[in-house]
C-alpha cells in the first residue's frame, strides 16, 4: 500500500487550555496513568495524545520515526498513515482503520468546524487509499456490521506485541473519562491485554508494512 505522508510539522495548536490548573491536573493524571499496567493514553477529539504511559510506549517501541504519524503524537494519524501500523495493530484494516475512520467521520459531523479535524480530513483526501475507504468503505462497512461498530469502548481488537510474553494477542478497548478530563475535551483509552494468545498464524503478519493499492476490506474502485 503506497504511503503518502502529508509531511511537515504540527500546524494546529492542541485543544487543551494551557493553564496552571490544567497542567497541574494532567501532571498528576500522568502519574496515575503510569500505575496502569496496560497501554493507556489520553487524547482529545482530534486524537492528539496528551498523555501516555510506559506500557503504551513499550507496545509501539519498534515503529520507525515518522514526521506526523507517531503513536504518541496523534493516534489516528498513526493508525491511518504510519507504514508500520500493521506490524502492531493486528487485522489492521478491518479492526483498526475502518473503526477509526468511522469514528472520525462522526466526530467531523458532530463538531463545529475545527482546524485540527479539517487538517486530518485533508490528509485523508491526499491519500487515495484512505479517501476511498472514507467515502465508500466506511458507509458499506457500517451497513454490514451496524452503526455501533464506530464506537471504541468495549471492542476487542487484535494486537501484535513486541514482547514475546504477549506476542499475537487481543485487547479490549476501555474508554472512560473524568469530569475534569471531559471539561478539557479529553478521553482516556486503555488497551486491556488479554491472556488468551491468538494462533501462531495471526503473528505472521508482523513486519508487513503498507503495500497494497487499496484496503482489502474495501472493494476496489471501478
């Protein structure tokens, strides 16, 4: 899958207010997050990552550097545009790309015009593969699996952990917030790793970077 990077550095400021109160709360929340044994991150509605913990960074420690799509910078961009995403996110297209695109489409519909969301939308337009998935694949997928599939909380998705003690496994995504995080426009996601190991065949996709001309779960455009 040919990758077309948007390139450049962040052009849009983060949404969270840069106030002493917000900084103090997030500093304490970061300490709390480090005590969580599973990969966990705090994001705003643009999927900019404000906080992440050690297990999250460990999960993605082998991905190569990228100017705009690192997992601890913007998780949505990582899922959609980083060529190494499929080496960690199992069944990358069906289990990660389409749900993230569907959730993003809902966010764009519900929110007032937002420069950060519009910037991501332009990046999708510039990537022919993701644009086809966004315009055609997501509506078709939601008709097949149901509108609820666009919600992340409770979904079980495959992962390929670089730590062989986990290897190819599944995680349940738990989405939660606090009143203060909600006031800041933020949400916490935790990837609760499951003990049940997936069959060895599930791990064979590790190392497979983007190489197709379209998402396999989306019919090729005529």
